[in-house]
């Protein structure tokens, strides 16, 4: 799985990029056919927003979370995607 990390309105540190990449790669244990992921980190005055977009067999799954720290918002976003992946996988195997 390829993971692309991009930052808006700031320069993301290597530590933050590695943290985001590791968190997204954690989703591989829930679904094997994730082709690539994109992490978009946006910094505004009071909010730090993380958005993650996953390509799964031609389907795009998206989740967004905002908080006062990226190290809080990224895991929450991954948790949202985890539940979406479980639902998506369940729909595929019901057919």
C-alpha cells in the first residue's frame, strides 16, 4: 500500500509524516485490497484537521477529523476508516 502525506498551510515534520503513515498502514489488517492512501493535514488557526482517503478496489473511502493536535486527530480518523472498512468488507462478502 502506498501512502502519500501532504500538508496544507505548514511544513509537516518527518516524525509527523511517519506517524501518519504508520497509522494508515495499520488498516491493512482489516482489509487486504487497499491500493493506496492519501493523508491530508490542514492547519488553521485553532483547528488541526486530518483527512484520509483510501482507494479500495475502485471505491474511495474518506474520513475527516479535527482537533487541537494532529496526534489526536489522525488516530480518530483511522478509527472512522476502520469502521467503514468493516462495513465495506461485510457488504462484499454478503454478495
